[in-house]
């Protein structure tokens, strides 16, 4: 299996969640802002394929002082497809392994279609909230 | 859901601006039970860029003051305090409500004296509008 191989709908992907966007005391612990693309997400929102990385691996290129407080959530690709999203391989030479993007959630697409995409971000937050696979130690 | 009529009510620019630029400053006023959230929002004025370690932009002081002013305005209208407030990754500030019936509501202050509202009630399409309303 190669990181460049197409992403199967049966795969899981990980999304790292900054601590400010996860409150385990709420019915929906994860805030939808955790899925909002930033200006750096010019080709799509970053996720990591579970076939190539462990949850903790996804945090290696986050500032170490802050990475220790991050959560990681897991999403089933077929659930993303039901929301009209796709996952495309986008390996990073410097890692972390299994990097992929959701092109429908790139910065330019989000800026052009924010009103329609915000409810989808809420749905992503609900899905992710049901599968938090890494909590700060 | 009582939040909806309050959010749907008129929020004119001058009323919001008055709360934001109150004599003692919006950041200095007290407003229990919103107090913990007001304190949290006020703390966002000290965020710097890259506050999340992944490149997030910090909100401006003017935007923080607007968010505090809006919170005072909503508190004055006896709106329930939010379930969560958070800084956005692009320099915005979010208020979020989650209700037992599954209703989700949020206000995102995206620039000084301007906010985007979204309400999602179960089984209904999301509704969007902006503040101020007039």
C-alpha cells in the first residue's frame, strides 16, 4: 500500500483538534471551527489516513509546546462522502505520513461558499465528537 | 427555543456600538451569568498570531471589544449564556449554543460590529443572517 493510492471509502482518517475546540463536557464536544480551512489550506483541509499514521503521529509538525494539548478525532471516509466531501492523497515529503486533503474544504472554496459549508462543518464536528481517539496526556 | 426570537430580534448598529463603547469600556463591565464567558472573551485580546501552534490569526482588540459588547447586549435581553466561546482560526470570535432538542446556534463576530448568525434546528435547513440587523 502506497500513500499515493486513492483513498477508499472504507478507510478512516484523523483530524487534529486544538484544545480550544474540544470541551468533553458538551453534548457535541468538538467545535466546528476545528474543521474550518485556514489560509494555508489552499488545496484542501488536512487529514491523515489511519492506514499510514497513528493518531499521535499527526501532531509531529505542530509546535511541540502546544501539540501536547491537542486532541485527535477519527472520521470514516464514507461518512464524509455522504456529506458531499472527498479525500485525496497528498503525501508530504517531510511527513506526517498519510497526509490527505478534503478539496471541497479548501480556503478558496470555503471563502466562496461559506454559508453552505458551515452546516457541513457542524456535521463533521458531530461525527468527530463520536470518535475522539487521542486526548492530551 | 427562546434563543431564536432573541437572536432574530433587531440588533441595530448604534445599540451594539453603545455596548461596545460604554463609559467604562465593554471589557470592564460585569454581567453574571455571562461573566465567565465575558472574561474568556476579554482574554482573547492577549492572543498572538499562531496562538494554536498551527498558524491561527489573533482577533484584533476592536473585534474583541465588539464581541464583549454583543455579549452584554444579549445578556441584557436575558439570552442564555453560550455553551462555549472560542477564537476562530481567522481572527474571529465564536459564540455557540447547544440545546437538548438538538438545536445548534452560533454567532461569529467576523469583524468589528459585524457578525454572522447560524441556527440549525433538527430536521430543518440551516438559517443564516447577519448582525447588526439595521
